[in-house]
C-alpha cells in the first residue's frame, strides 16, 4: 500500500495513539531478551535462561549474577533513538499524537522527546533505592561493580522495570486503555495484531483507522485498514513531515 495513504490518514485524524512493538526496538540493534539467538547465547554464557535471570526471584536470591546479566545484556546505553522516534516527537508536537504505548523498557521514546509515553514494563533509566527511595541513573548501575548500592544510604537498588513474570502495573494498563478508547486512529508499529500488546488493548479501540507497520505478514493483518510491510524506521520519517 502506498505510503501516501498512511500520510493522508495521519493528516486527517487528530487523536492518534501509537502502539510501539518490540520490532521497533530491534531496529535499533537491541535484541529482545527472549529472541531465539539471544536466549541461546545467554544460556550458553550464564547457564540460565533469560526468563530465569531476568526475574524477581533471581534479583532477590542471586543479585550478583542478576546484575552481571543486567549490565551486560540489558543495559544497552550506547543505543540512541533514530529518525522514526523523532518523527513521533513531531507528531506529538503537532497535537495529533496523544499517547505512545510500549512494552519496551529502554526509554527511547522519552529520550527522543515524547512526553505522553505509557511504558507498560517500566524504564531502565529509573532505578530506586528500596531503603531511602533515592533515584539512580542507568549509567550509575552500568558503571558499578557487583551489587550496586545506593550512593546515599548503601541500600539495595532495584531497577523500576517489570521482571519476567511480574504483574503489569494496573495504573499503566488503565492509562493505555483510556488513551486507546479515545483514539480516532491507532498506529501499530513493529509487531502484529495478535501479539500481546495488541491483543490486550485492541478491544478498547473504537476509531475508524487501524494502521499496521510491520516487516512480517500475519493472518491477523486483515483487521487493519492500512497495512505497510516495512520497518517502522523506514516508514515514519516519510509519512510524518
């Protein structure tokens, strides 16, 4: 389908929500932690699966190994937003984009400059001392050794992200559902319509335009009114002036 169709649809809608899929993060060179190649390499090097390592149980009982894995495989602090992320900033500044809903924990949308971002699983750039509540940067965690301690009280620091198996914060789910329920256009980028992100929230969408940008075809694509098979990184800079 022509990119002009998507561009015209964006121009004619004023309450847009963007669902940011894992594929969008992969386009920056950040693997999802359960991707097959990544999972195999992690298990070979750490002798545990990513699901085991990135869990509340591991954080509580084997914090040194947890943080070794977290620093080496999760904290990709050298990665930066690309032009597609900045296109969404422009769309927000125009008043058309009302919210971004994402499963990504890397905070790329906020780094680019978007403000109304609903990060369902939290953000690696927020880390809090469980004793005094002091906040610490991801760089502080990355540069620490062993188990990072609070710089003020030496208490334990916990990344404010949802570990594997954790419940998603109800407030974030409510915020996402509310934003989507008021949208007249929903753009899904970097995932298919049967993925968790869509399956959980499409039920709240009552608008007239559902656009899908994804590299892989899926039987669920027929639900979309606009479908473009390409990377989000290629498409958004072309359809958002």
